[in-house]
C-alpha cells in the first residue's frame, strides 16, 4: 500500500517498489524516449493503487472538525449517500459516484461538481460523469428558498429537461443526496468502500 511521508531537503521520493528505478535528470525536457518508457511502465504498475490512495486521502480530508451548521461533515454525507445507494441495490459504479460526488466541496465548493466529474472521468460511465458534473444544478432545485422572491427564480435543473441523464441525476439528488444529512443514519466506513473503489477504477482503466 502506498504511504505518504514528509521529505527533507536533499531526500528523494521513495520508490513504490524495489524493482523501480529513478530517472536522475532534473529537467523533464532532457528525458529520452527510454526514460519515458521506464516511467510509463512503472506508473502503470501502481496506477490503480495510487489513484485509490489519492481519492481516499481526498475523501478523508472532507472529515473536518468544524462545521458551518449542517449536523454532519462532508465526509459523513458522502459515506451516507454511498451507503444508501448500496442498500438500494445500485451497482459499484453508482456507489463510487455517490462516494465522490462532493469530494471537492471543502476545497472548491462553487465548482465541486466539475471537480468530481474530472476526477472520475477515466473510470466512470458517461452517465455518472454527467451526474457528477451537473448535480449542483439539481441540488439547486431544493435551495430556491435562499432567495426572498424565489417564486420568480428559474429552477436551475430546468435547463437540462429532456437530457438523457436527467432522470438519473434527479433520482440521485432527490432520493439520496438531499436525505443524507443526519447524525442518526446508518453509515458505512471509508475503509469499507475502499475495495469497491479499487474495483471500479481497475475495471474503468481497462476499458
């Protein structure tokens, strides 16, 4: 398993495997085709493992010890949503979609849907990527009371009526996303979802 460490001045990053080798050139423009082949082969060996480790770290960073009024933090919201999706019988693709749908909420809340869709682009289906990218508009349907005269505000999801993935996204938001907001809701752990995430990423990269 990949471990993250602190580095001192003059200390190289540790190699993931003993069979790996360094490309000891400081300028990328000096790399030869053979250098790139070595790097590509070594990266491919740990690609799934590295992606899983990184996504788990990003999700863990959503577990903040301060809040702005919601009863649960963004990590528990993601875990609750994924738990509900799993219990409803959806496949692993949708479980992972639920798990990462708000993965950028703390770092880039205004554009977290785009962040999540870009993250999942290499291993999720077209419909689930679209869901991630646009779920903020569908959430917006439930936030019209932000505005004093909300009766005159255009429902943001109305822009997507008739789209092939409209119903998929509306169901996700209306039946799961907006409900996963309680400290009393059964919630699977982040470690529980790790093998599911690994399976989806591995299969997605083989497409």
